[in-house]
C-alpha cells in the first residue's frame, strides 16, 4: 500500500525533502507521490500541516 496526496495539499513543500526514496515531486496544483516508488513509510504524512498524504 502506498501514500497519495489529496486535494487538501497546499503545495507547501514540507513533504518532498522528507521522502527517503524521492517519490514526491511538485505537480501542477499539488505535490504528487509516485506509487511505484513509495515505500509506505509515512514520513510525508508526519510533516504535512494539512494531512494531505493518505494511505491508498
């Protein structure tokens, strides 16, 4: 199971540097997680101020 970033994302960028495998990148209107690269660690969810990363 991987994480995904919901529309609640405010594009603050807090999650991107926390991902140990570089699965998070800036998208057009929010950050996105590459599900194939995500290792389900939850580091992104622990730093997000709006709880946008959720487990799929």
